[in-house]
C-alpha cells in the first residue's frame, strides 16, 4: 500500500515543510488550519474541540464524556455531554441546577421525571427524539433493549456531569438516624445502601411502561418533557433541510433552542449570524468547514467531522459548508427560548440597491437575480 505523504503547511511559494515532530492524522483532519485560506486573518479563539480528546468516564452500564468551558474556553453558554448506555444501563436518579436538553443519536431509552407539583412523566425515546428537563427537575435515563447513545446540552458552559445531585450520593451523605426519621422506618433499612454515588450502573432491561409504573401513580405532566423532532415539517432547499425545535413547538424547552441541519455534498449553510445568543454545535456525521468572522479584519476557518463540537460567539458572522461526499448533519443549539438568525443574503436583498452599490461595486444583474428574495427567517441555505 502506498504511504500517503504527510500534509505540509505549503501553498504555492509560501510556507515550507515541517522538519520537527508531526501528527499527520490530525493535520489531515484540519486542512484549513494547517493551510488557512488567504482570507483568514488575526488572532481568534479556538472554536473547535473533538470529543475524541475528552476524558472518557467508563462505568458499569455505559460511558460519558463532556466538552465544557474547561475544554473550550470560548463556549460560555452551553456545555455538552456525549453519553452511551448499554441495554439496561442506567444514568441514576439525579437533578442539577442547569436545564438539560438532549438529542437521541441512536438506540432507545426510557426517561422518567417528576414535576414540582408531583405529576409524573415517563416516555420511551428513540433516534431523532429530544427531551428537555428544566433546572431542578429530578429525572433518570435507562437504555432499552438495544441501548442508547445521545448528546446532552446544558444551559451553562461551566456545567459538569461530575457535579450533579444524585440520589445515592445524598443517601450516603446523610446519617442513618436522619434517614430513618425522614421515612418513618428503622435505621436497619439503610444498612445496604451504596457507600457513595453510583452515577451510572448496569440494570435490567425494562418491560413496557405500564408494567413499571408505581401503584399510586399521580397525574401525568401536562407539557411532556420529550419531543419528536422528525415530526417537524422540514424546511427544504436546494442544499439541504433543517428542522427547528424551540419553545414555539416544544413548549417546555425554555432555555435551549435548536436546529438539526442536513447539508448535501456541495451544500452551504449560508453566511449569517445570530442576534440573540452564542451558537453551540455538535457534528453528527460527515465533513464540513466553517469560517467565523469576528470583525476588525479577524476571521478563521475550522474543519469538522462527526464527533466534533463547534462554537460561534454571539453575533459573529459564519457559514458551514459540506466539504465531503456524504450528507453533513449537525445540531445548532442556543441558550434561548427561540431560534433566530439574520441572513446576509436576505439583508442585502432588502437594502435599497443604490445604497448597497455605494458599499459594494455589485452589478444590477447580481442585485436583481443573485440575491434571494425569500423572506422566511432562520432557514436560509444554498
């Protein structure tokens, strides 16, 4: 087999070969970082982090890994956790200060929760489904017969999965006489509780939902904590499709809005920016690149593949382009109750032509024919 040459920081008559240590595998995954486009300029924060470099927490029943402000300092608004549960694997009963939003990547899981007024929630979620637990709402996740893998987003970049409030942690941190007084039983009842937090464990695959409900089940919540994203009518364009979920169609999701973007080869998520919040991205599959414009002549291009996290600080202009030969799928997430963006194309199309030509020497033909007149917000694609 012919050995592939190591990529080098060379373009035309610029640059030169690396004589010292190299990591060609990483260089091949990041061609626009190794040899940036001529338009890249200035110092920019790192806006990419691969989950492959995150610490993996391996437990009985599954694993988890996270990307927080610790791994990517620019990502102040959202932290992400990638988690896998084996069949019967359980993320134990817990709660946290931050709201939790999730997209099911593959498999099926059972989620449970209870509202502050004592109403119950239980549902089985599968590939493409979402869930959202408001801050402080106790919940659990359990893998069904085929197991489950999902991405979790929390509405605070400093969040860590390693500092949640867990039921086993609380029990093991409470004197037995207090537990006995609280529940009105003898102290011996708690002789065999765990010595510390379980976090994740291997349990049995559950049967149908109805079989597992408590005998004294109260009413169920009025607003479900789960949502079927693929029931959303997609916006279709020549370059791909997008499905949006925010509080307008998923009412309980008050602090995280999201879009699932699918770009076909050659497709581009057009040049735009978001007027309400930073953007946190998770790349599900495919290959792409994004240039982020930070004003003041500063811009930088980043390459992405499945398993990478991307980030765009508030109001910075950007695009995402499919650079591979398969569909590029990624999630856009925002710490907001609604999804919003401003299309460069649309803005220009709604600007008086003479004013536009005073800024940019564009032809009348370009202004009349190339600029899209479609006034739908948020979903512009080429």
